[in-house]
């Protein structure tokens, strides 16, 4: 015995199709992040050129500071790539690569929970680099700024640990 279709089935189907298609509204955001990535690359090149030109007159602390700035930009760029690729694959559509292109092992294996953990790990690493830069210039910074930076770093670490613990309890880790 078949169940009769409700009269509003057509309307429900339209709403569901519209909702499912709305995920494509995210695509321009990911494309904009590609522009952001390009800006980070330009900034990295400018910082590298500036450091190279200043290297003969730099002392050890300034060389380390320039290195940390470049590492910070690199980590931020990695974070942007991670968000672009995993966000697009998780929320919009699977990325189909051209023949011969190698897909990174992590692509397609990071779910939303994993993305949160990776983001938190990247943000913590970026914060750690910034805190290290503050500690290198500790004489130039007031004590309250140094303490606030250390507290912020500790907050990131605790948040990351809590996210990992929550993910593990939920059975995803």
C-alpha cells in the first residue's frame, strides 16, 4: 500500500533544492581568500627583500625578528590554504584535480572537527611566533603587554586542548 504524496511536496522539494544550492554562495568567499593568499605572498616577498637589504647592518636579534616575521607570514598563508581547500571540500563541492596533479594526503580527510583543530593549531603556532617576538623585545614592551601576550598564548593552548578533548569524547579523534 503506497502512501499518498502530500500536496506541499513540490514546495518542500523547491525549498530543499534552494537550501542545498545555497552552499555555492560560499564559493566567492573562498575565491576572495585566494586574493588574500596572493597578498600574503606579496607581503612575504617585500619582507624578505627588506631583510636581505638590511642584513649587513642587522644585529642577531633583528635577524631573528625578521626570520620570525617571515615564519609568521608563512604560517598564516598555510592557514589560508587550509581554510580554502578544506572549507570548499566540506561545504561546497569535492575538488576534482586534473590528471597528473597529486592530491595532498590530508585533502578530503579533514572534516569540520578536524578543520577546527588544525585551525586552532595554526593560530596557536602563529601566536607563539608573535609571543616569541614580544619576548625578544621585552625591554621595549611594558610588563603588562608581555604578561597579556603570555596569557593570550596560554589561552590559545588551553582552547586547543579543550577542542581536541571535546573531539575525542565525541568520537571523532
